């Protein structure tokens, strides 16, 4: 198969389009022929070597967590999904497997979900990491409930735009921060209080909107961008950070400070074990129109270096996906 590989960690220039062996599914695995691969901020950090503490780098190395495509083969014991099914998945990349920037990739069945009618491959590829991370941070770990006042710091990115919509769907009252060009976008998503961090003081805006303090805060950007975030949350509230690998501050100190203020402090990374049911729930929300996809921009697989340059610059609205094949 052909894939975008790297032979060393480094800048976007390390990507190479090369031919390597097609993987074969083992017991409990499916081989996905990739139509589109999702791109996430974790990808450029992965390319630079920031994931080395969590997984081995074996070269040639293929980056990419998210894939949408068609089941090409199944391993021993797999009866569902079946060959030919349209599926999407965060793949086995998080467990050390090769990634999705390739014509074929592997995934265990517990993390493979069917693509419902009404979603195309590009839309499905935009979902797994961003949507799962938002869902788990809000509900599985953060315990967000209807009626709570919640702030999503970084509401216009791929993860943030899912988070604000999931929170609204759950019945929370939602505020979100963004830069000036994205204010209208967040208002379109139904955010009650949009805070333009370029022209407003976040703390003052939150104090006016939630005088007793926030019930829930999700930081999807990084510690340095919200240095006094803990002061925004009431005693008994919840403060969830999505680790960035490059701007997480002193996590033990942050946890200790939160405990002193009686704030539930959570650092939430995506867990893709048994995630298929959650992915299918999220896809159902999309198909029924209960949430909408963030803007999805498509690029050719061979343009991945330029995509990564844009990803590193940040301030990206929505999601980017790579077209791998027309299926």
C-alpha cells in the first residue's frame, strides 16, 4: 500500500509518500480501506516526537488516528462488522499501531463504528478523536448536567465546537471563548455568551454571566491561555483540562490548588477502548440534526505537510481531513 510515512521525527518536511507492506488483521481486528483520514492537533505533536513517553516510534512510522472507509478484511473471530461495511474509527494508533495516513489501517472491533446513511467519509473522518475527547471530558469524566453554567475555553476549534454543542444538547447553559473572527460562528451554534478573548477580559465576562462562579469549565486550549481558570469555578464545580502535551503547566500543583478550593480538577485524555457505541450515538445526533459538524476542509493526502503547517499555527476553525481514496 501507499502511505505518508516518516523515518524520523521533526518538522512537516519529514513526510514521505512511500510504498510499504499492507497490514493484515489479527484476531478481533478489521482492516479498513481508508477513504479519508482525520487530522488532529495531536498529529503534529506526534510527528515531532511528543508521544514518545506513551508509545514506541518504530520507523517507517505512519501518523493519524482517525479513519473512515470500508472494511476490506476481518481477522479471526470477527463477525461484525463485515467486509464492505462503511465504518469510522480512531484506529489502533493510540495503542501503538500504524496510523491512518495510509491506504489501509487496522482497528480492533470495539473501536469501529458504522457510518450511518446521511454521513459521507469526510464527515465521518472528522469525528473520532475530537468528538470522543469532548464527550468524555464533558460527560464520562466531567459529569456535566442540564442547567449547569459551563464555559468552553476554545469553543471554535474541532474539539471545542463539539463540546459546546454536546453541552447545549445536554441542557447546560453554555458560554465559550474564541477569537474575533469566530464570534459569529459560535453564536450560530447557539452559545449563550460568546467571549472574544481579543477584546474582552475573560474573568470579567464570566463574573457577569455567572456571578456565583462556573459550575463547569473545559479548557481545550492550554494552561498558559487561561492562567487564572481555577478562579472562575465555584467551590464544588468541575474544571476539566484537555492535555495538550505542550502547554499543560504543573499538573500536580494544579490538582493541589483545586483541591484546596474544593474544585473537581480533571485532566481528560481520550480513551478509545469500547468507543464504538459512543461514536454511533454521536453520529446519530448528527444525522438527526441535533448537532452539526464543524466546517470540514478536505486536502489530498500528499498535501499533508502543508496541512500540518497550518495545524501548528493554530486558530483553526473546524476540522481538516485528508482524502486518501475515492471509495
